[in-house]
């Protein structure tokens, strides 16, 4: 009988950064305001990486794939960001605000 040892390796994501004041501190593609959560939501909606790179010509395929890789390494965190940014949540959060009238 052998016991497997699980070693957690910290994966580096060279195309992903967080910057205070940019997208609320969410992880974004380096030097952009394109969030990992946006890339994930686009992918979930059926947008392929080629189309994402075409929509945002200042980012590369490698950056998009790194954003998706980051998501799978930080799935719980990004899923929470996506959930907190759903329209119905924001409608409830901003209920009664003057600018909503």
C-alpha cells in the first residue's frame, strides 16, 4: 500500500495581474482592463479564443489562454466574482439609489 503525496505547486500566470483601482482589484490581463472573469464569461457563452483575440486586438491568444488557466487555478475566487456581478445582484444592491430613477 502506498500513500500518494500531494504537492501543491504555485503556478505562475505571466499574463495576469491585479492592480488596485483597476476593475475593483480583480485579476486582469496585464496592462489591460480585461478581467479574467470577462474572459471566462465569454468562454461560457460560447465565444472561442480566436474570436476573443479578434474582439480585443491588443491581446494575444496566449493571454486569453493564460486567463482561462488562471480561472481553473482560482476557480472558487473567479466564480464568486462572476456571481457577485450578476445583474440581479446589482439591481438589489442599488435599489432605491437616486441614479436608478
